[in-house]
């Protein structure tokens, strides 16, 4: 990948460069699925954290859990989730926008005082398109898209995953960006595309 390719992964639709990584261990919880899928999600979190050199935890000392993944049939299913409107005050207007757009997924991030990710909420409406995706692929895709604050356009045309020998894996170039982003000398957040040049230098040095 070129430095320009990397910059595009974190350049939002409004033209701003916005990068952030997790600043604390990731403590996941999954709602709306059976134990088998919960195991797949936690396995995906563990695999991506291992790649990044980051940590997974059972609990977050401040929040209890900080990565919430919701599987649902309809967006209105979220209305009855206890205390969710306290975590996401804009919940009702958000649901109205998602229904109008016929969206099947949405991610919300929360940040700490340093700009690092401290919590993420992932909502998946299991429409026909989602149901066609194998569960392990779906879980790995969502975790890969939550390990960093990517551009809202980053994976619009191409998934972060690929097939290798009949197995779904993270695309090598995306894995390289994740590893470089979690290098201890790199900042937890950035708002200038010079950050992409630093990521490119780290990736090039590792090859």
C-alpha cells in the first residue's frame, strides 16, 4: 500500500483525517445470538488483538464492558434494551435515520480524554444480505472494522477480509496497517494525514 492508500483508510467523507485506536483492553459482550456465535465473536476479538499486540479482557474497570455487539431483526428491537438510551442519548433519531436508509449495520465509538477509543457499539440488523454471510466471516469483519477508527468509506467497496486456501482471513495489507497503528511509539489518535506517512514508514520497515 502507498501512503496515499493508507491515508484514504482514515479520511472521512467530509475530507477530514481522523484516526484513533483503543487505549484500553477490549472487554466484549454480545447480545441477540446463541452461545456458538458469542464464542466466534470473542475468538475474533482475541485474534485481532493478538495481531495488534493489544489486550482483551473479561471486564473494563470503568465501564464493565466496552465493546457491545448487538444482533437484531429490526431496528426497533433496540428500543426495549434497558439503559441503552442512556449510553446512546440520540438513540431514537438514530433509529429513524437507519430505518429510512434501510441500513443493516452501524457503529458508534466513544473516546477518552486522550482521543483514544474507550468504547464501541456495533449494531447488526440481520437482513437477507447479512444472513447470507457465514457467521465467522461476519464476526471477523465487524471486529476488524472496530479495532481502529477507520474512514466511513474505507470498506465500502472492498471487505477487510479475503479468502486464502478456502479460509476467510484478514487481508495482509489491512493487518499490516493494524500492526503499525498499534506500535507503542505511534499516537493513540491523529487528525492530520502526516500520520499516514508514519504508518507507511512502519509498514515498510517491517517488510
